């Protein structure tokens, strides 16, 4: 572990995590009313219910043993800043600040930088210029292998810059071409269709998983648990590993939960209608892991 960050994993026991509370991201019902349509939400979140849901979610993180670093309110950001994973990536050398593909979120990386520097997290680099990259498109396959989704939020130049920034601490960056699916305005990242659960177990939505990437995972000995089509839109494929084979997931996805438990995973549910479903971001999106145990 280096400079308070690490390891290069999405499944090691979660030790430190950054979040932004719904009350600080959403601000008020009036602020949500002004912005939710422009952001592409499926409905306006209810502020009071969202804050209660987020309190319950943070209680699960604390019970899992994670130290929580809370990002403060920031007048330059909007409701989407709740989904803190997207604005940054963490490698052994520190924080890599993203350059958001969604125009309404362009201020979020700078806001995260200010807050996390204050919290003692070093910044290793940033994606700049024409390059775009969002953290929801990036996940660790193993400590030396990084997967990056190439879609509407993350472009070729952003991936090129990321390769340069992780050179020396990563052996391979696997680029995963993402489908058009519901178009450029939809909330769709690589982690909309994959979630690492353990070093040898991933949750996936198979119909949208590119064949070369599926084959790459299987070749590494990774078992794939498949999410049913009926639970993709309810964010069944977006789960957060708080330890190997121990995950947090949004309630309302019973078949996915049963399949995970059948593969030996422990599942903790939380209510996420306001903080997850309406904005299209699950528990991985609500968190920026800063430190995990090696695995």
C-alpha cells in the first residue's frame, strides 16, 4: 500500500472509501427539481428518502470495516456528484483524475481533487484535453491487469492517457468495446454489465458482454455469474465487493442475489430507489475505493 492508497483491486477487503452523501450532492428537493430532467434521471429523487437511503448504505460500509472519507458540499457540482467513482481512478501511485464524458459532470474531478488532497490522498495524474475517461468504465481484473470500457463516456485519447499514467504499475490494459445499447445519453459504463466479486468470480450481464472480453475472463479462471435480463434495468449487475465474495447490492434483484449466494457470496441489500435507480448508479458508483487489502 502506497501513500494511503492501494491495492490495485476491486475485490480485496475494503479499508478506506470516499463517498458524497446524498444530502450534499442533491442539496434539496428544489435543486433536484431544477436539474433531474437535464441529467437524464428516470424520475426526480425525493430528498428526504434519498438521505435516509444513503445513511443506511453508509452504515453497511461501516459495518464492513471501511473507513469513510466524506466529500463536502461543493457549489460547482450537481446531483451526479453522488456517484463518486466516475470522477477518479486509484492506482498504487495515487489518484488519477478523470475527464468526464458527460458535460454536466465536467467540474467533478477538480472538486474531488481538492477534497481528497485535503484528506491526504496524493494525485498521480489526470486525463486532459480531448481525452475523456470515467471511473465507471475502469475496473481491475487482477493487481496488474486493468479493464477499460470504450464507449460514449470514455474515448480513445482518454484510454491512451490512462495507459501512460499506469505504465510501470500495470502489465496490461484490456480495452472493452461497449455497445451502443440505448444511445449516447444513456447511463452506460463497463461496470453497468460487470462487477468483480472475487479474484475468480465476476457478476456479468452476458448478452452485452463482448465475446473477446468474456473469453479473456474465462481464460484467467474467472467464473461468471449471469444476471437475468429482468434485473439489468434495476441495477442487478452493479454490486460492490467489500471483501472477497461479500457484496452490497440494491434490493429488488432476488434472482441475481440467489445466483450470487449459490456461488458462495454473502450479499447485503440496501434500499436504493432514490439514490441508485433514478440516477442510474449502483453501489459501485456511490463509492470511490481508496484502499483495499491485497489479494
